[in-house]
C-alpha cells in the first residue's frame, strides 16, 4: 500500500517536473512589459535584458511598452496575464509603493505579483543650483538649517526613489525643505539650473550630463560607494552622514500564480543574463550596478523597501493622490 501511494505521488508531480523541464518552449515568446514609454532608463535596461535572454534561452523575447497611470497600466496588464511565465513585468522601485502613493491603486504590488529577480540598482545624485555658494553636503545642510524657509527641493515624481531619498536626507540631516512637485526629471533640472529651486536628488545617469556641463552643481551620491561614472563625487555617507544609503533599483515580476518551478528557471536565467550585462559593461553605461538575488531574497528586499518608504511618506505627512 505504501509503495502504491508513493508511486501515485510521483505520478502526480511528474507533470510539474515535465512542465519545468520544457519551459520556456522554443516556439513561445516571452513578453517583457515595461510600464513606461520607450527610450527611458527603465526601457533601455529592459531591452538589454531581453536581448540577453533571447540569446541565452534561444526563444523570442519582446519588450512591450504600456505607459500611463503612474505605471499601473503596464502593471495591470501583467497582473491579469496568464500565469505561465511568458509575461513578465520589468519596472523600477516605484512599482512597489503603489498602495502608499495612489489613492485607489488597481493592485497590491506585494500580493498580486510573484517576485522573480532584482536585477540592478543605481545611485542618485544630489545637485544644487550653480548659483548656490555651497560645495559640500555639510554646507548645504548648514545653510538649510539656518534658513529653512528658503530651501526648496524639487520632487520629480511622488513616491519615486528621488522623493524618498530626499525625505531620508532631510530626516537624517535634521533639516526641513519645502517640497516642489514636478512632472518628471527634466523640468525639475531646468528649475534647479535656473535657481528657481535649490536642490534635486535624482537618478545619477539623468542628472550627470548637466552636472558635467556645469548647469547644476554635483554635491554627493547616495550609494554606499562612489560611482565609476563620477568618481570625483563623494557619497553622502562619506560627507558626514555615515548611515545614509539609498538607491534606485530595477526588478522583474510575474503574475502571482506563476508556478514556483518556472519562477526558479526565470530567476536563474535572469541572474546569468545580468552577469553577462555587467561583464560587457552594458549595464554600467546606464549607471546600473548588477544585482543577483534569489526570488525569495527579492521578496524580502521589497518588503523592507516598502516598510521604509511607507514610514518616510507617513512622517512627511504625504497624502496619496
């Protein structure tokens, strides 16, 4: 009887093993949904990953841009897609804070998606108006403490890493900024360059061209170590705030009911692809440092990131829009 039950159990799980062994099938296409417009940083990173996966797995991989509604149009398309591992979401850290930032989010990022892999992270850069006399972070914080009513910080997007990093800087630095919302990085940069607002914390790769041209003044970057793209710019940690570290990051998700075996196959393939992109320098050209994590490590990372972001927004009195 015991032998019969054991045989029956093996037969029951055999199809699962078979499905995992044949995934992904060569005649199927993996669709990577990017919830932002083509040509941006998230899209560029997704296309690099998609091409590497195509070479590696020998299957067709396409990137499908579904922009709008703070990224939730693309997110919803993946949430409702078949949970077969062939439709994936490639997005940035903003994806996981939908419940904290939107008044009526169409999903819960932590329960309605299966984390697959965190693929990379990128530092943010603090820049100030070139008219500002301050050259170091300590000078910026000292000036902001002396005249808090005059210090305005640009916020390119609510709940984005730029917003949260600015809140964290203010909290740890003991300063109070007036936060000025913008629709994107470029208009915020224009106003910082023109002296209409004092400072901006945003993706280093986005602000670096203007920093190099002298149109904005670089002060510090938010990662734990200096960036090879701007080695002359110190970190916030070495500028007097040793416990400060904050990065933007990118990840891949699948619909929540995707089989664990397929998640594991995708995780292994993506980690291998990311390693190749790091080796070739393709990710570095976008200011991205490669990350390799298991799906479970990624899930725990997201939980911690959401908890920190929610606390920062709550303490700042932020109201979902």
